[in-house]
């Protein structure tokens, strides 16, 4: 017999970041603290060892909707919200 976990998808959870998003957020904060500017999306992709952009873009969008990061400027535009 298998155990089944039922998760409640209430409104608060829909904006919660993914595990990949949490890893990306930590990297963005680290990069900003070290270099005074956020990483490029390519640097994020290399850091999380991803081959594609879909998962990264999804995780970044979740971080933006949950107001953990904000877009500012044209390039290197993903800034952590303090």
C-alpha cells in the first residue's frame, strides 16, 4: 500500500517559491553582496547547473510574484528585496 500526501493549494502557497527558486535567491543575494550587482541569467543557469531556461524562468517568476526579488533595469535586473 502506498502513502499518499494531499497538499492544500491555498492562495498563500501559490506564490511560494520553488526549491530551485530558493537556491536562485540565495545565489542572487550572495552575488549582490560580493559584486554589488546581481548575476546574469547565464550565471544563474551555470550556478544551478541547469541545461535549460524553462525551470529557471519559472522559478524567477515565482520569486517576483512572491515579492522576494524585483526587476530593475534592462540587464542584470534581478535584485533581492530586503
